[in-house]
C-alpha cells in the first residue's frame, strides 16, 4: 500500500495494491500494522458506515466536536465521488484549507481524515456505495458541520450547483465563520 500525506498535515491518501486476474481482483483495504507505521500512531477504528447515493448527492461538510470527534478512513466500493476534507484545527498552519480527491471503484484510492476536520463528498455516478471507518462512535449531540458552499472555504465541487441534491439538514449548516469548532 502506498500512503502519502496531503498538503494538510495528518490527512493521507492510501493506494492499495490491486491483484487482478481472470477471476477478478483482490485488495487489502486496511492493515493496522502498515497504517500505524505510516501515521506513526495507532488509530483504533470502532465503527464502520456505508451509504448508497445517486449522482449529484452532496453529503457534508460534517464533523463531530469535543470528545466525540472522529477520524475517518473513507473509500468507494462502487461508483465515484469527489471527496473533500477541511482542516478545522485552529492551531494548524492549514486551518481553513481543504483537499479534494477522486475516490472510485476503479482507482481504489482511500482518504484518511484525522480528527479536527470536516468531511463531505459529492457523488459523481448513480448507485455509488461509500464506506468509512470511524475511530469514535456517532454522537448526535456533537454532530455539526459547515455549509458546502461557504464563500470563505471556496470549495470547487466541479458540478452545477443547480443539480446538487442535499438534505434539509445540510442546507441549514452554518458558515465557516459561525461553525462550532
């Protein structure tokens, strides 16, 4: 597995080795020893989540605060997404900056998003299945986010805004300036 740090400290892309033959393919999507060696620390994943979405669905930008903050390892099982991670760590040199990555069933790329980041993704193909490991349990009271089209974050979703499909909850998220950090 090739693990590379993005421009945001602690946020990594992971590219597994793909073994293909006439039967199909095999990948090792996660190996605790390899992951721990690359990050220099142990991440204890405690919850796996999966969503299925149609093309144009935008989920995010979400995060949990305080003791319920979560690190995530995300990937696409079927389809394709534009994945976004935003650094919300106030003492970080990249505070307020974001990275984007195309995650797809073809490229098998994964993104590790540490605690202190907001996360969101835009679905680029129908029937996309998105999977993520979390190092902390979901806690509704600590869940919050930042509106996807915040002018200060200036995220280019590379998709017509009029065609986005968002939940009512995501449309009501606060601006970056008003976000609970």
